[in-house]
């Protein structure tokens, strides 16, 4: 789904925020899988 969202981020100022959200979501998913 991120592949579909990335092209919509025409404003480069949104990239840092998007990166933080993506990394946070990935970290939570990784921790969830690792805890199980």
C-alpha cells in the first residue's frame, strides 16, 4: 500500500513525516511478530 501512497507525496516536505510513520509502523509490526 505504501507503493501506492508514495507517488501522491508530491510535496517533499511530507517525506520526513511519511518516513517516520512508515518506520514506526514497520517497527510495531516487527515487534508484534517477534513477541509471538
